[in-house]
């Protein structure tokens, strides 16, 4: 069992918050040309191709206990569902809006971490979550009349990934992150590739030819997704989900910046204020955890 190291967990989660929207931007760019099933199959196939050889070279190889294997099956199903819902929402919503709407997730994580895992949730982290959520509301500016039903997809993403991270927390201290992602990638690939190649004749499962540009972007999508979720898995190995939940708000300003650079989607003044508030809430958590790590007897949770 690995002891908690909150600051390291926070830094790893920060890496996830940078890389994840980069992958989402590629998925949004490819979405109109590449069917969802093909995007998901390539995403997980690359994850397997990168990580399985590394795991096979390690002493533990791919072996897991029965409990860990069952939880990994559940985690893989949640992973496919969450990424699929996110990629679909990006066909309809701006990148920053899709990410921001999904940020009811930290509240769900906070609740599940406390109720299911018995993790301690102090008033400082609750306050940071409330402040971060207030900033998120300023960024979201939902317009369900204009967007329609797809605006609900990020809410599905939030619920699914809250459960995904809760399950990951249960496995992360028992199974190395690379091995976990290797097995999960193999499971997803074994499910998705036959489904795309031999499944129902649905547009979402169609296989289409790609040019060199699209092919390289698909590879980048797989590599970014693999590294981002490795960082997230490592972060959960070193810190409780309640500690990491507020940090994920930093994904919103990164998504906003990437959305502007790639798609020229720029938030208005009110949304910019919300981004500043979410950054402030995330930085407060970093400073709070640093203070707790240096003086555990003098600071509360």
C-alpha cells in the first residue's frame, strides 16, 4: 500500500488538467469526419500498444487479483462511456462549455468519497469547492434552448467520471498505474474493435478512410489520452479524491485557452471572471495542502 502524498497527487492531477483538454480539442476537430466508434477504438488501441509492452517487461506483468480485475472491468466500462459522451458533446458544444458543464463532477466525487470511502472532508475543501463551483457557473452560461438535448451530455460525463475516479481510487493503491491502464486498454480494445468492424451497420460505428493529417491526429489523441489518464490514476494513488476534486477546476481555464487557440471560441467578460475564480480556488487548495503537509498537527483538513 502506498502512503498518501497529497502535494504529489495534486501536481499529477494538474498534468491531467492540461493534457485532457488537448485531447478533447483533437476529438472535437476530428468529430465531424471520424465516427465516434472509430475514435474510441483507435484511442484505446493506442493506449494498449503503448502500455502493454511496458507492463510485460515489468516483474508483475499484467497479473491482478480477482477483486482488482472485477473493478477494472467496471472502470473500463465507465471509461468508455464517459469518453464517448464527452466526444459526442464536443460535436455540439464549445470546448470550454462542455468541460465547464461537466464540473458538477467534483461535488459528486466529494459526496461519494465521504459517503462510500469515509474520506475526511474538511470545511476548507468544502469552501473551495463552493467557490470553484460559483466560478464554473459564470463560465457555463447554459443555453439549453439554443443547444438542445446535447447540453445534457456533459452532465452524464460528470456522473460517469465521478464513479470512474471512485473505482480508480479503490484499485490505485493495489495495482500500478501502468498495469491498470494496460489491462483497461486491452479490455476496451477487445470490446470496441470487433464492435466497430463487425457490429451493427450504424453510422456511429462506421469505419472511414483517413488522410495523413487525420491519422497523425488520431495517434496524438491516443497518446494524450493515455498519458492524461495515467497522471490521473497516479494522482489517486497518492491523494484522496476529496483532496483532488477542487483541483480539477483548473481544467476549465486550460480548456478555454485551448478552445480559443484552436477554434477561436473566447469567453465573454463574465466567463473570464469565472475562470479567474476557479483558478483562485485551485491555487488555494494547493497552498492548503502544502500547509497541511508541513504542519500536520497544526492544520485541519
